[in-house]
């Protein structure tokens, strides 16, 4: 006998559950049925979104995806604004607001319109097979936007959208942030300051097959070390007059980073290195050129890498340790350490975030789903929710489950759209019914 998809199983289990065993309210049961009934509508929306290329640098394509989302959100009572950002060399952001009861908690929903797949990528179209939808951005993050729409439509059908205070920010440059990042994320940061809860709809992460709750995301920042030395004939290397040269100095620094920096929840990588008689980085810091000869002591060497931390305190401490390592030079050398502006800040695992996961697990219990343990932050990259993490409690990973993100073959588990939209609709309805605490 062919097994039923999760959407049908959820709907059937609620329809036939005895009243004494039912743990959902009448409105919540209605939301569950609506999400299940509209699964094919959700998949059709996903296909349309995926088939419109919206690589971060395809500004017109990103704006077209924004227009598709406007068409979904305005009928739900949202006031939708397109915020162009030519000053950051990116398309812009979609901002949608639905005002409810003045005393109701303010929810901030976060997703992104762009993907890593530019128009020249061979991976461009949506295909569906064996319960999976494959295509560019199917999981990251067009699937997340579909979950938002499905959840909000279920709330509208059940009457719980009325009175809810919801603000949605769908950024157009999450995969390749505009410069300066402070300007590119200014609207999102301000939204975080006026919100009570932040819900991020990037993809669900599983660990050993279990759905996990993301209450923390690490930072992402880039650094550059530039080492200098005296240019001289190689026969004088290590002498008092010549010293050790720039390449040995840079090698010392990289070695000491590896030996002295490691601690829990920290990673640091050296992604690019060059040195010689001449060495330089391109404007984007992603390519290096170098020239030199074996009999010339190198006067310059450059390394670039990244740093990922779990808290602002950890970031400050590790930065200071890196600076101290760089400062203890080999003979006849010097070095400087610089951090790029525009880092993604960390989302620390706060008590408020843990409390929010507990509320989500209350939804899971009432749906008969397994509780979600906190995800190890080492298993998740940086994201837009981190820009509001210092100001508001939040949880990430409310989008669908996907595999192969950021590579040809990216695909989303279609049944997970139903599960995640049902969870989100009930969670948002319960949060929207809570009164906000006056600042």
C-alpha cells in the first residue's frame, strides 16, 4: 500500500483524533487542515519562485521575486514596501507590515529573496521527483518564503491573523551582502529594535534524522594579515642585517593562530595566502597576485581568512589574542592585522531564545511531533537574524528541510513545507495572542 504524505497524515490524524486526546484548539486544528489542503498551491508557488533567477547580483531578478511575494502578502492584509538599495549595489529589500492589537506582541519574520545562483549558472529550473523539489534556492531560501506564505494563509483562514502584529523583512542580498553592510541591514536592525520575537525562515537542520531547533548562529567576519620584511639577497636570510623575511613572519603567525586560538564554538580559517617580492590582493579580497625569486628574501606576504564566534564577548577576546600573536615579530619583520567592515554578528544562545524553543516544542507536543533539541551552532552558518539578535529573542531554521544548498542539485523535501508551515502558523498564533511587555 502506498504511504500517505505527511500533509495527509497530519490532517487525517486531527480529523479522527478523539476529543479527549486533541491538544490543539479549534483554530489550530483548522490551521493544520488548511496547510495540508494547500500543499499543492505551496509547491506551485515554490516552482514559480525557483524558476525566476534571483542571484544576488541579478538585481532585476531579485526585484521580480519581490513582486511575486508582494502578490502573496497584500491579499493577506499586509502593507508592502519595496526598499531599493542602489547605494549598496544590490537590488533592495521587501518589507511587509500588518498592524494588529496595540498590546499584542510584535513578530518579526525574516527571509531572503536572493540565491547564490547567478544567471550564468547552468542550474536554473525547478523539477519535482519522489517527494523532492529540486532547483536553485529551492531550500535556501525560496522554500522558506513559501513556508511563511502557507503559515500566514492558514492563520487568515482560522482567524488568528486578525489582531496579530507582524513585520516581514525579505532581504535581497543575504547571500552576498551589499556594501556597506551597516547600510544594507539598517532597516532590519531597526525592525529588530521594535519587535518582541524574531523568527528566521532559513532551512530546517536535522541531526541524525531529527529536526533541530536553531537558537544560536555564529558570526562571520574576515581578517587580513600583512607581514613585511627586508628585501635582500637570500644569502643573508636570518642575519642581523636582513632578518627572517615576510614569508617566515606570516608562517609564524598562521602557525601560532592554529596553536593558540582554539576554544569551544570557535573556528578560524586561512583561505588565501601570497607572498614574494611583490604581492597584492584584488579589490574584493578574493584573488591574489605575487611575484618573486628563490634568491630574494620576500618583503611582503598576505593572508586572508575568516573567524566565526558564538558571542560578542568571544569575538572580542579572540580578536585580542590574534592581535597579540601578530604583534610579536620575528627579527627584521613587521605585521598588521585588519578586520573587514561588515561582519555578520553572532546570535548567542540566550535564555530568551531557549524559552522560545520551549514554546515551539509545546507546539510539537500538541501536534504529536518529536521535541526539537537545540542545534549545535557549529552545524549552522551565519544569517540575517544575527543582525537583530542583540535586541530581540529569536529562533532560526523555520524553513523547510533541504539538502545540497548552494550547489547544483539543491533540493527541498516537499513534505517538510507542510510540517514547518503548520508549526509556524500555530507558534505565531500563540505568540501573537500574548501581550507585549512595556519597555
